[in-house]
C-alpha cells in the first residue's frame, strides 16, 4: 500500500485541474484599509434609502422593556427547536 503525502497531487491525473496560486500573498496596509473604509462611507452618504419611520419603530421597540413579548419568545424558541431538530435529522 502506497500513501501519497502530497495533497496537491491528484490520484487520477485525467481529472486533475491545475490550481493557480498567487506568487506572493497580498498584504493589507492600514492605508489600504482606510481607503476602502472611506470609499464605503462616501458611498453610504450618497444612499438615501434610510427610512425614518422604520428607525423610529426600531428605536421604540429597543426601548420597550416588554419587547419581545413572552408569546414572541415562545414562538421563536419553537422555530429554533424545529430547525435544530431538522438539522440533526439531516446529519448537519
């Protein structure tokens, strides 16, 4: 029995596809990160999809000590439990 310790080598050469690997990994400098962040912030400033009524609703819900209600928590727990049960049945 022969053990191939080279994971880059395929057992069946006919089905192997070469993988292009970068010669040097790209390093992220703080300046690059800042440029990306500032570009994102600039783009967000241009977007006017903010809905003030939804922000107001979310703020009021966050301030409400009775939110989420006991009924909502029970429903959420049931949903999570059923999803957990499904994933264990599927082997996930």
